C-alpha cells in the first residue's frame, strides 16, 4: 500500500477517534490510548474550534495585540465621553463608525456572506441606537426628532441594501419606512374608524405586491423585499386598530378574513410569486 494511502487512512482513524471523544461515546482515557496507537505525540491530535482559536490568538504578533487593545481602549474613551462631545463631532463619529460597518460588509460580500450580513445589520442597528442616544442627549425625543431619525435610517438601509445587493438590509429600511408612516398616522389622525385603517394601509400593500412582480426582473433581491413588505402591510390595519383600541370584534374578523384570503391567494398563485421571490 502506498505511503500516502497509509497516511490518509491514519488521519481518518484519528479523526474518527476524536469524534468519539467529542460525542462521549468512549471515555477520555480510552480515546487517548487509541490515539497513542496512531500518533507519536498526543499533542498532534486534531484540535477543536475553541482550541484552534486559542492557539491562533496565542500565536498572534505583538502589533496585533497592541492594535486590538488600543482600539478597545479608544472605544471605551469615546463611549464614556460621548455626551461631552459637541453635536457635529457626535454626528461625525456615528457616521464614521456606520461607514466602517458598511465598508466591511461590502468587502466581505463575496468571500464571507454571513459576516458581511452581520456587519451591515450591525451598522444599521448602531446607526439607529446611536441616533436615538443623540436625540435623548439633546432633548429631541419629542416632535420631529424621531421622525427625522427614522427617515435617515430608512434611507441609509435601503441605499446600502441596493448597493451591496442584500435583501435583509433593504427590508430593514422598508420596516423603518412603515414605522415612520405609522407614527405619522398615529400623531395626525387620532381615533380613526376601522374602515379608515384599512384605507390607510391596504393600497400600500397592493402597491408593494405589484412592485415585487414589476421589479424582480431587473433587481432580483428587490422582489423578495417588496413581497414580504407587502405581506406585512396587508396585516398592518389590524395592528393599527389594536393600537387605537378599536372594536376587538372588527379586528378579529378582519384578521381572520385576511388570513384566509392571503392563504388562498398565495396557494392559487404560488407558481407566479415563488418565481420572482426565490429567483
């Protein structure tokens, strides 16, 4: 038998013994005994994810340690003294950090799609959280401050989602638009009737459903975003009515009827909408 095949067979057996160790099929000392038969040194046995990560951290050069702890210290200083900074500097810091998250997500889009998604979503959440903190520090939580923040977050999310072609980031932007629209309705049209709540939301739901079909050919990710947004808008009248404490019987009737109608429509048109949502 060639030496390469013997080596591959030995590696396979060693990996199997390590799997038995992790799954507790055999006691630890039995696994060590079996691996002693195939390894000259037990330190050569395969490492788990935690062990590998710890080993890489320990082997990192000094400049990486200094860089990591320096950045952490800088973040702590900024967070502790953020409220003392002037407004332009606060806004500049928030914009700089958000841009860093977006740039990192864009650079990872092809090589690390999950990491890119986490970086982009983290950037959007940071923008909203830091923006809310600025509003609170300057006493702008009442009036148009929250509306402006929602508008900025929505524009940034939708724009970044279109540029990097990530549906979840776009969807977060449209959720911010829905929240902005709902806040405007609640503030300017108090005590609406059940019919008015339907009128406020259903045309937008139908519009997004149509846009999901119309836009999916040119922008693949937009179809799924508009479709899910349309489904959420379809049920928003009942949520609006519940917030306004309208008649519960009307809310239950509308919710049940819409659920049946949506299920029937999705089933009958499943070949059509799955094509532009999944493609």
